[in-house]
C-alpha cells in the first residue's frame, strides 16, 4: 500500500511538472527552472542616469522613445559625415573610430528614461567623500606616465572588461552574454575580455572575509521564477561607479517571455553612497555567436605606453596626456 502511494505521488508530481511546463509562458529546463540558456544582447542607448531634459518623467511614451532613438542615431550620422577635424585628447585615446563601436541603436524595453530606477529621480545618490578621494587617487595614478603596467587601470591591462562589472551594464561594444545552466550552477560569459562568472545555486559556506576576488563571491538561489544572485567579497580594485570592495550586489534575473530577460540589480555600499540604489534593463535573446576576445594577445597599447614612458624617462620630460578622456571626472 505504501509503495502504491509513493508511486501515485511520484506520478502526480510528474504530471503537475509537465503541465506547468506546457502552460508556462517561458521556456523551462528539464528540472522545471526557467530556461536562461542561450545568448543575450544587452546593448542599449537608454541613459544610465536620467537626463535633465526628461526631468520627472520616469516612463516614456512610444513616441518619446522613437524620438530619442532618432535623435541619437541622427547625431551619430552627422558626426560621422563631418569632415571637420576635432582636435583633442578624445580623438586619439581610444585608438579607433566609431566604425568599431557597437553601442546599439535602441532604448531598453522597459520604456524608462534611465537604467537607474531608485532613487526615484533616476540619478545616483551623491558619492561619499571617501569614494571621491579614492577615485581621485586612482585618477592621479592614471594621469602620470606609468612606471610599470600595474600603474594602468584594469581595462588597459585586460584584467576586466568594462561592461560586466559586476553588475552588467551596456558598454561601447561586445555587449553579448552567453548563459549555460545546470541544476546546481548558472554560468555567465560576457564576450568582452571573456569575463565569466560561475554561480552555484545550492547552499554553500561563505568565503572568509579576507578572501577577496575580482568579481566577488556570487551565490544564487531561485525565488519562485526569479534567479537572485548575491555577491560579496569584492577586492580592493573594485570601483563600479565609484564603489568599493565593501559592496553587496544583488542581481535579479527574470524571464518576461521566451526572448526577454529582465535584469535588475541593487548596489549597497555604505562607504560610497548613503543609501542603496537600483537599476533595470532588458536583455534580448539573440542567435548571434559569442566570439573569443583575445585582449592580451592584441594588447599592443600596453608595451607602447611603457615604451613611451621610458622614452620620457630618458629625456627627462613628462606630459599630461596619459589620462584617457573617459577617465576624467565629470563636471
């Protein structure tokens, strides 16, 4: 009798699982979890923080989205067609022109005027004096002729890309992520610099506080159909938006439909901001491939920078052109 009861319970559970999978609006794995596997495109021209011209408008209409997209793309066409030489550091410090950029041409699908959702004004809280001082010291270091490769930032050194943080945010190019999923792990690979994270989903002991990692210690759990990832133990080189290794990052991934993955994250770092802040964007499923990003193999800039710095050493000269324009503090 007990065996029959167990068999009936097992069959009922199987039937309910199959029914849930068939009736679900999103694809599911064989074990019933939402199926994130595949390649995802997170290009977006939605401003990270809400621009002044959107003021108190949190959400945009379809007409406003279309107008913003047209204005951005028309501006690119105008700049690319211009034959007037714009002299300045920005002309040379990235080493290539707009042909090589892949910023996207659409706003993210949330219809929001910014990626930042909290604070409600769509703008980050004021950065603390501690973090402003910390970033100021880094900028001073990057502004001088490098004494060695360790003087350059992690992007110049191919240690990390600048769109995978964590958290994930749209960048200048290579805004592609591949997800591979098992019952007890979710792996994320971003095309830029082949940045990857392997996130366990089962209960595990936390790392000791003194063990710090470039991308931190990430632990995932399923809360209903949302995959929630909590990341701590970031190292002292972490500086996302001025943050520190003290950051606790919470990411939430939810399939809105078969081809749209909503990505929300909250940054909590009392050393940098008085309150936590949050952002959201949509990732779009794509058939495009994720390619190898051979950063170290193609990083001719590093030996050239060091060669130029040694030349200045010999000549007893130095200039102030070592800081890329994108690293300069915003006014």
